[in-house]
């Protein structure tokens, strides 16, 4: 590791070392390592300026960048916190104290599809770690499969699909979901921002600092029994589209049902 850092520092110092005219593009690149190290030794301030950026790009625990294994661990922790009985110990290890969660899909469900409700669109769904924990403790497990995973130094993005069937019908009580009976698969995407865990003895190398997540909230609301369309048949199938007789806009004929009544659209 020390030799790798010295080599990187040497390369960064090359511009400051006198060099002959550029060689043809086909010629191999050579590095005068001794000259580069000598220059760095003679300019200690340069080392103090370069070292933070160099070490930041190194993988944990030498720097602050996550590896593929770290990213998979973050994704797995997110899955476990949704899929299994709430684990307080894991939650406190995996979620940072300054955590915040943004999810307009959940806000839409809490507002029961209304444009105005207790959770304005764009506002935090869970403004603190305590709120997130309280919600997780009061919901049924939500098993899902990871479809794709992408990551960089500090962010993990997961595309997921909720599995069916599980649980029972949802009931919304005080904005919290207490049951579930999915009838269609729901696909969503979550972006998880992280930071290195200050506790270097922890098995959780990276903690969630923020979550930005969206999913098909209409399909999820249908699974929850919050609303359904009168156009579907008993098997949940949509009717064939009517022939285009004219350019008049289609008549709205669907019903939206909720835990608080039925509204005609």
C-alpha cells in the first residue's frame, strides 16, 4: 500500500519536475521515480495538499471509497430492514444519526392520492433516523428482489422488485402501513447516500446518510387496497381500448377507493 501511494504521488509530481520534450505517442512512458520523490521531499507542502485527495480515493479502510463488496453490503442492509422483523442493532449500525429519507411515492400513499395531505410532495418522508425506525417497526416485512446494483465511492443505487404474495390487506393508521396483500409486482429504484462508519471496528463499513426512493405508487396502492379501477374485470384485467371514433377526450369512469371512502374521478 505504501509503495502504491508513493507511486501515485510521484506521478502527480511529474509536472513539477523538468522533463525533455514530449516523445512520440508510440513511445513508452517512463517515470523518473527518484527525481519525483526528491521533488516531493523538497516541497513538503505539496505532500500535505495531495495526500487527502489521494487517500480519499482509496478503498475503505485506507480511504473513503466503497468496494463492490461494501456496496452489496449496503444494498443488503437496506433489503433486510424492509424484509425482516426490525433489527434495532443492525439499524443503528447501518443508519447514520443525520439520516433523512425522501420518497414521494410513499408520500402519495400517505396522502391517499390527494394533491394535498399530511406529506407534501417533495418534503422528507422521514425527516430523522427516529422517524425512519418508528415506521420500520410498524410495518409488515416487504420482501423483494434486487434487479440491478450500481455504485460509486459513496452512493449505491438499487433497482428492485417487490415479490408477491405476502401478508394481508394494508390499513393506513396515522400514516403508517400495518399490513399488505400485493396483487401485482411493483418495481422501484432507491439511491442510498453513505458515509464511512466512524466506528472502524464495526462490520458495517458504510452508513446510510440519505435515501431517495421512488416506485409505482399506483400499483402499490392497488395492492394495499387503497384504490382500484371499476374498469378492471374480476381477474384484474383492463378492457380493450375503445375505437377512436373522434378526437374527443375519453370520459373518466374510474373509481378510487380508499380507507376513508370512495371518490368518483
